[in-house]
């Protein structure tokens, strides 16, 4: 049985894991910093996990955010009896996301702006719909296409004349979103969103020839 010890220690008594396999972009790190500032009680409910040498196994990003905020103490769980193999396994399993979000429930019950502020990655179409005039969004290629491809994003207001013209010009079809597990929040029929360049040219040429 693995023994754990929960306590509050000076932040300088624990150390970042030099082999931590996780990273975080600037935008999400800033959201994490805001979460620590606005809801510090979360740190007591979800302590940082360290090994016998006080090296962080789980919570490297929270540790960085706490240092950025200027906290002097943090809550930890010291898993002193873990073997090296168990410690490695914990690091990976602690960062694996199981299950899928039910986006229908989230959209109908929760405040989407708050969810985004709390660090939840919203679907791209939801981010675009919520954009104000001067807003910017970060669109990693891995979110759009896997493996990564070069692409551009064409936007139009929902249900606008431009949107209807875009659908008609490109002859966009209704398709099933590929790559998602059946029954997941993303498993749905939706409008075609991604076109290869050759297909794009073909549809543009066909549209031009009929005018």
C-alpha cells in the first residue's frame, strides 16, 4: 500500500520535475494564474503530488502558477513510498484525460464564457461564435487537422448573406464529423468544414463557370 502525507510547505521546499512531459501555452498559463488568484481554495482540495525527494510528480503547472502569483506556501501530498517505476506511471496517468465532454449539457447548463476562463478548450465553432470584434483566438494546427496541414480560416457571420453565399459557392455538404468515437459529444452530422486545395479550386471553378 502506498502511503501519502498531506501537508502545507514552503514553495521553495519542492522542486519542478526536470523530466515533466507536459507543457502549456502562454494563453492557458495565464488562465491558470487567474484561477489560482480567484480560487486559491482549489489548491487545498487538489494538492501538488511530490515524491520522497520533494520533486513534483503531479502539478508542475500549478506550481509554476503559484510561484508566478507569489505564493509562499502550497499544499502537497508526499507519496514517499512510490518506486521509480510507479512514479513514472503516475506522471503519465495523472495527465491522461479519460472520457469526453457532453457539449450539449455544457452549453445548456453552464456559462460558456466562464468555462473558457476556467481553462476548458471550447470547440472552435463555439470560440468563433463568441468572438467580439477585436478578439483573437489561437488555433493550433493539431486542433484543426491531424496530422498538421497548412490551412486558412474563412469566417462569416452565422445565418448571414455572406454565410449563405459561401455555402452555395463551395457547395458545402452535410457530413459526419470524422475521427470521433460514436456516441461522443462530437459524434454528429455537421456542415463540411475542411476542403483540400484541389477540391476548393474545383468548386470555385465550377461556381465561376455557372455565372
